[in-house]
């Protein structure tokens, strides 16, 4: 299915998104991870669109084709991302949405579902899928992210950048050669000196340096009242088993609204590109509709 590419001014910033499927379909917002783009959701969006869902895949502020923030300390944080999500739903006149979020995208979905940052989002959220995300992340993994995210490497050729992506994103699990190539081509930008580098604003790492514990969001988790599906890569170094155990014991977990699936052959984070990952998400969304 062929999506459309779209732009809008949201909160004074140009935001890009891909729009898949029939406009009258149940709406799904599929939000990517920290240093990635909305095109990571292509397989998921194509699958769900083929089943009648409408799937919106934004590029976060500072990533992909969305504008870079002129105020990085103020805008690269979960609260501003939640306000952008609310503005996107307003622009698209979406009154009810399901949310599928990988890593950072899951955290944005969590704070949207709580309504603590963007109150009108709470009533909009029909369900939440967390792809290797939890209300508390492993500190060692966060330090690893802080070390690399603000200093993206640069290479002379796209082939070298693809080799880099194949190494650092090996925990995604199996991807076809064509999928690795698309991942590379949709997340590459060329520097003034002609080299290529990942397509994001290095200043987005200030989310970690200017906002300590921005990803420590148990208070948001406790406020969620919709069904939640958590996919955890078996080998994830970001979402630890003890965090999942606490998720089960409080908030939507304590209310019986949480389902957890351990995804074999993956770390952080499953690529959402194979039937073993796509079909459980589709089934969950249908039950939550």
C-alpha cells in the first residue's frame, strides 16, 4: 500500500509524517525510537493498513524530515513531544487513537496515555503498545545512549553507513537486505564536507543532559487506564525483567490491563517487521478497538 508524505506546522515547528491506509480506518499512531525516523514503521504500517487501519508515522522533532528545534533544551523532552502529538491529533481531527511506540516512541505514548502533560490525549488514547520500553530504563543502557547519540559518526559512503547500522542495530533481529538498505537510505543525511551521517539533530541528546530522569515515568504509568501490550526483546539491555515485574504490579498491570510478550532473537528493539511481531500487535489492536 502506498502512503502519502505530509507536513504541518505544529506548535510553530514543521513536522513530517507518513499517512497509511484508509482515512476512515481506526487510527494508529506509530512512533519511532530515539535516533530513528518514522520510516522504521513501514512494515507495521503496511501490514495494518492492509487490514483496514489508518496508520500515522511521524518523524519526531529533530529527526528525519521534521524540523530541528531552535530551542533544544526546552523542546527535546517528553512533555513537548506529548504536546506535539496532541497538536498532530488536532490537525488530523483524530478523536480516538491506538498508539504503537518503539523505545522513545513508547515513552511518548505512555505520557500521552496518562494525560499528565497533555490532558486531552488521555481521552483520545484507546490502547498502547510499548515496543521494548518501560517506565524505568536500565541506567547502563541510558549511559550508552548518551555516549553515542550526541556524537553520530560520519562516513565517506552510504555503504559504510549501512555497515555501521547493521552492526549497531543488530539487536533489532532479522531484517532482509532490502530492509537494511531502506533503513539506511531513510535515515541518512549528507554533511557539508560530503560525508554521510544518521539523519537526526545531535542536540536531541540534551533530553538526557538537560532533563535528568525524563524517562523515569512511573507516575505516568500509574495513571494509565487503557489496555497495554508490551513487547520486550529477550536480550534487551534497556528494559530489564525487574522493570517488567514492577509494570505488572502497578498501574494498568495491577488493573489487569497489561499483556507482555517476550520476543526471541531480539534485544533493543524488535524491528516490527516479521509476522511473529506484527500479528500479535494487530490482534491486540482489534481487541482494544
